C-alpha cells in the first residue's frame, strides 16, 4: 500500500505542464527516496510532514517544497488518505501569493484600506504594498485610515491627533481623532479638503435593514387591513342577524295578534299581515279578525 502511494506521488510531477515545476518536484521526490519514511502508529506526524492514513496505521510523509507563485495542496501537516493527490498549485492572482520556495501553501493577499494609497498590487509572487493614508485621514491604532474630525469646543486636547495636525491642507479645527466625542459634536455631514471625500456621522442603514423595515411596514399594513375588514364583516353580520331576528319576531307577533282571541279587541292590524282594512274593529263571540 505504501509503495502504491509513493508511486502515485512520483507520477504527479510528470503530469505538470511547466518544466521548472517538473524538475523541482523530481528533485523533491529523489530527496524523499534518500531518506527513510517514518511509520506512525495512531499518532500525528511533525508540522513539516503529511500524515497519510492507512487501514493498518499511518505514514509520515515529508512535505515537498513548491516554487514561488505556487503553494502546496493540501496544507503541510494535514492528515490525508492515500488516494489524495499532493501537488503544487498556482496562487490566485490578486487573492493569494507565495514569495518563497518552501513547503507552505499560498498566503492571502493584503487588502489596502480604501482611504490609503496602494503602492503595488498583490501578485502571485509578491504581496500588496500599501502606502500612507489619503489626505484628510490618519492611521489609527487598529491600522485603518480614519477621517480627521473637527474638534469640539470643549478645550480638551486629548482628542487632537498629531497626524491630522501635521497636514497643512486641513482647516485649523479639523485636527481631532475620529471617536465618540467628536462624532457627537460633529455636523451630520461635512467635506474635508481632500477631493471627493465625504464624511458622514449619521448612522448608515444597510440595504438589508432597509428591505427588512420595508417588509415589516408592508406586513403591518396588511394586518391592519385584514383586521379592519374582519371587524366590518362582523358588524355587518351582526346587523343582519338583528334585522332578521326583528323581522321574525314581528311576524310571529303579528300572527299571534291575528290568530283570533275570544272577547279581545284587535286595534288597527296591518293590511299586509292580516289582510284586513285599516280600521278599528271590535270582535265578539267566536268571530275571528282574520280569515
């Protein structure tokens, strides 16, 4: 199993397209053959070795060196199985780099602050080089470029920033640090003397927050409309029920009045209910007011 793993590793450089990489990998493989491979039983190998796992144990395999602009995949010190390919992969332009010939993987590029100068961009063999902060900004302790703020009229010197004070193109009172005190007393928005730089101290709402609030407003309006419609429907149904009850009650009472009572006087029954003329009539004996 170990011989199969070693043969697989030897075949990788032959498949590479670049001659310098082929030669470099071949030298690395020859070096591996010259030194014995350490067999590890259920333990991790050293930081500069790969732990190749087998059903009956593990093998510590030396990590090969990769040239500049390439990094080792997988990362040296990893625990892998015998079917994993170990190779040198080119670094992604603008995202990672490798400036040394070693066993490490590609390192992430440094991203310069938007308010600072970029002297040279990141390449496959060289990291990005960032310069000084732009005019109207200073280098904070966090490494970011913060805007020089207008000082508050409280006679406190602890807010004054030396980097802002050294810039001669700024107003006399715009030499303080960007902190809680200067944000509170600063106007909502103002422009520094640096071109195309707008500093705003008002809280910024992200698009996601705005979309969420808009959605909440729409949901609230929908719920309000549904509640109003439900209440209106309830009152309409209640009114109809009352009207029906009144109608049937009146009809029943009319039937009772018109059903004929001995010795009772029926006064002014309606013509529709009793089918009688609209006159007062006195009934005696067994006679009926309605047919």
